[in-house]
C-alpha cells in the first residue's frame, strides 16, 4: 500500500535494518502495483516502491512521490535500484500518433547514484543502452512480452526460445495452448494473471506490469554482485 510522502522522507532502509532484516533493500521506482518489485522480493530483497500515483495494490512499503526527485535525494540509502519509467514515449502507437511524452529514461540513468547496482527496464524500441531482452516463454509463462533491461552490472539472459505458439487474437480470451498479449483492452483478467504469473493485479495494473519471473532472474544476478567484495567484482560494476 502506497503512502503519500515527500521525496526525502523515507527511512525504510534504516527501519528495516533496525528491525533486524538481513536482506538487502531494493528501491523500486515507477512501481505501479509491483510486478517488478515482486520478482526482486522473490530473489531475496526487501523492496520499497515509489510511484507518483497512489498504489493500493502494491504488496510492499511504498512512497507516493516523483521517482527522479526521490532517487536524487534518497537513492544512495538503498543497496540496489530498479526503475520502470513509463513507456508511452516509445510505444508504436505513440510513434504513429506522433504524441509527445516526457523521456524519463535518460533522466533516470543520470540520477542513479555511483557505485550502486541499478537496472532500468523498458519496452522494445526504447533508448536503453546495451540491454538484455527477456521473453516470458523462457520462463514457461503464457506470454512472450519482450522487455529490455539495461544495467550497471553485467546481466545474462536465458536462452531465447523460438516462438512456436500462437498468440490469442485481441478481444477474446485465450484458447488452450495460446500465448496472451496483455495489452490495451485485452480480454480475460484471470487468464492474464496466470499468463503473467501475477495473482493480485487489476486489468489496468496487469497491462503495465512486467512478470515477476523476469526480475527474480535479474535480482539473483544483482545479489550475486552485491555478495562479492569490491576486489572480486573484476569491473562488473560499470559505475
Ligand atoms: C509501466 S508502470 C510500472 C510497472 C511496474 N514496474 C510493474 O512491473 O508492475 C509505470 C508507472 O510509473 C508511474 N509514474 C509516471 N511518472 C512518474 C514519476 N514522475 N514519478 C513516479 N512514478 C511515475 C506511473 O504512475 C505508473 O504507475
């Protein structure tokens, strides 16, 4: 559940440490209802979300604030940072309609604190640098849902499986064996929850979420880097 808060008012990291948590803490920026956050939690992080809108279905602690202001002020308190800036600016529809949206990717990258592992996620066609691409089929999900991940640490992607399953036609629920495209006015919220591996979100939240399996995969790699001493990182942290 998201509480209203001014950027800079967060002391979750200190509170969690005081409460005896041994888990590293990840800041989940542009968190919405927590698809990304859940994956990091499953990997072994405590998670704190930030979103400009109230997020009543976010499963962890959450602050309502501007993500970039929050990152600049409080980012260095966290062990690792994930950001999912809104992707409308790079969507095919926005390009066709020539709609203008703020480009938050560069601003987010520039605000990342030096020395902390960070990840920025977005859609295909977005201006991420040297990203890996994750596909739901690699995680046995019922959606292909390609997403790109740029990081300050070197990330590996699982083998990309050939897309040999049909995608459900828009406007009707999936038939057995089909893959779902969870976008726009998709049909079948309960089928979409199964397809994405997310059981707590509404239709509006699902269509913007990334499957937790993706960030569980990435989170384990980030934890691996955090567990190395600086001498062992061999330049794996890029800044
Ligand atoms: C694509 S959704 C994130 C989805 C999420 N990563 C997930 O996996 O469920 C982007 C979110 O960014 C939020 N947002 C947009 N501008 C923002 C800003 N300046 N600061 C914080 N959040 C913002 C929106 O309210 C929206 O919830």
